[in-house]
C-alpha cells in the first residue's frame, strides 16, 4: 500500500513583522498598528496610544506640582501640606486607574464615549481647581483639617478623571500588536513614567516660573481636551463617522470655553515665580510686600510712591525690635549676614545708619528683589546705590565700594559654603508662613556659629510657646550662653512673631520694646536636626 505523505504548509512566523505606523493615523487597515476587531470595532494605532498615555501622565504630574504651589497662599507650604497634596492626588490616580479598568472592559463604543467624557470633565475640573480652592477657603476652611478638606475638594476629582483613560489606552496598545504583549505593556509603563518626568520638569522649570499657577492649571486642562479627538474605538458606519468626529468637537468647544474663561479670574497673586506668590498692598501711608498672604516687609510712603520724610522708622514691629537690638549690640562698621532678603528693610536701615557698615543679603528668589526695587522706594534706592552681585564667595565690598552684596540662592547652601566671616546674622527666611525646615536645624546654627562672631537674631511665626519656638530656642540655648526671647501680639490663627537673640556675650536689656511686645517664656523643647526636623504648622 502506498503511503501518501501530506505536505506540510510552509512554517508561519510566530508573529507578524512589525510595521511602524504613522503617528496619530487611524485607519481600517489590517496591520500591526490597526486591525479590525469583532463586530467592526477598530483598535487605535499603537504609537497613538503610547503618545496619549505620555501626554496624560505629563498633565497629571504638572497638575500635582501646581496644586502644591497654589495651596501656599492659603495654607502655607510645609512637609504637612505637601504630604496631603501628594497623598490626595495619588489616591485620585489610584481610584481613576481602577475605574478606568472597569470602563475598558465595556463594549468598545461605550468605553470610548466614557473615556472622552472623562477627559472633557478632567479639562474643566483642572482649569477650575484654583477657583474651587479659593471658594473652600472663603467658606472658612482653616487649620490642618480645613487644608485637607480644601485639597480633597479642589484636586481629588480631577486626579481621578485624568487617569481613567489609561487602562483603556493600555488595552488598545496591547491589542494593537498581537504576539508582542510583553513589549507593548513595557512601553505603556515606560510612557507613563516618562510623561511623569516631563510633567515635573515642565511644572518646575517652565510653566510655574514663567506663566504662573492659574495658567498652568488651564494648560493642563487644554492638554486633556487635545487628547479627545484621538480617542477612537468604533468603525465608521451608520452614524459612526459622526460619532468619531463631530461629537468630540461639539463637546470640546464648551469645555474649551470654560478652560479659557478660567484665565479670566486672573492670576493667584500679583507676581508669581516657582518660589513666591507676591502681592503689593497699599494701606494708608505704607506699602506692604505680601508673600503667600504673609506680610514680609513694609515702608512708609506718600502719595505717588515717594519717600516720607516724617519717619524712617521700620513699619513692622518685629523689624523695630531686631533693629533696636542691632543698635544696642553691634559695634561700629559691622558686617552683617541677612538670610532672607524679604523687603531688604534691615539691610537698608543698617547701611543708611552706618556709612561703613557692610551687608550680605541672601534671597533665594530673584523675583523678590525685582519687586522690592519696583515698589519699595527706600529699599529700592539702596539696592540701586549700594547693591552688587556678591556671588557665593565674593568679597563683601565690590570694586567700586558698594556695600550691599546680594546673593540669589538658598540660605542653607550659602551658610554651608561661604568662606566669609560676619559680625552678626539675621535669620528671617520664610517659605509662606513658616521657616523652611532645613534652616531650622541644629546643624544650620552650628555652621552659622562658625562664620558669625557676634549675635544671631531670629524671627519666627508660631503660637506662643509653640513647637517651632521651643525647637529653635533649644538649639540656641545649647549653642550660646545668652539667649533672649520676646513675643509680639497674637494674630488671627493664634500665631505671633517670636523673636530670639543669641550671643556669646551678655545681651543688655532694651530701653523699650515695640507696643504689645513682652518677654516670652519658652518651655524646653526638642532641638531640630537635619535627620528629625521641623515638619511645619499643623
């Protein structure tokens, strides 16, 4: 019997060869980028989905960083505020991913419509986030509890919705390349991470410093809207073409108007950088420099912004006390380090009072210096006449005899790296309504003692005998044999200026103190360190 051998068909490759599709092209071709699915469904091209995932991840991280920045004028900035913002936004991302996974399992056309709707809602909520935050604050949200409520109401909904599309897009990406599921999933995850990196860089180095937080939120919303037309899931057919093109455009237009209208509310503050949110407020005969709703400096002026000859005394009472101490404690021609330029009030007073005195002012934000030059006449004049770019280790006196060195960098970095010596130091650096944690540690003041031969003056905002005051007082008491503390009047919110002076030599009592100031009684506390430091007001 003859044996009939059945010829084997030519072996087939394990997977079809990969054809790189064009970006953002959606067709009915049956290739590795787009293929018809069951019941006429189409899968978006692979690289389109990767691009959308990257863009949405970037928008999400930009939104998160902007949320922390815009919160500062209302609740300050500290470890506590950033912890709440990060936890809230990440919780939104997690819930959005879970909800998006459920939507991705629905019939393709329905899932597509749901994802589009989520993106449109994301755009509106992102753009309106600063307005919602301001409304919650205006309704009375205060303290840590109020801050947590405001963050949840303002930022949680958009954080949920911005991640709803990701599981749907990830599913399309995996389906777009049969047999290559592993590499497709890896590229999906990589796109999410790269988008997050890009969003962080854009927020910190581009949008917040250049266009401000309100425009940054609007930009995040605009990005979400731009993604809507590229979300395609059903084949053109009976009415399909209208759904794929007309419906998104019709729904994008009203949302786009909301995004644009959100810019009409104006910026969060008059001058904004990635570090500061500044306003200039004229009240009576004085002009005030306000940072994150905390008054940093003030000068007396007359109509037209000209200098008042009636009085050159400092307007703010805490500045009056520090200046009184400096007059009493310092000898002739001192060189003084000011950590925190603020309104440059004390350097201006010192250089105006002593013709041979020298000063270095370390101010992290160049915007603060520019605003002072524009709006505080006396300080602006002093900067113009005596100011020079001191740099990190430049001599205190410029070649032409100028006496006010200005350094735009972090105060802790300058303290750590400078080779200069000073006769006194004033620690008056603030981030919103509190001292930056890295400037409130034992290591900071140990290094300060190495470069400062005389007294150190410290300005704090805290509750009477509060945690911050106790911690700084404990540090100074460990390092110096003589420490004095006074307290100003208690403000709204229960906080007051707590002023400390520490010295190697005895400190003579002042003849008189500013109105409503008294000697402070500060209980023993835990000295803050770089390892276990100040976490911010709760």
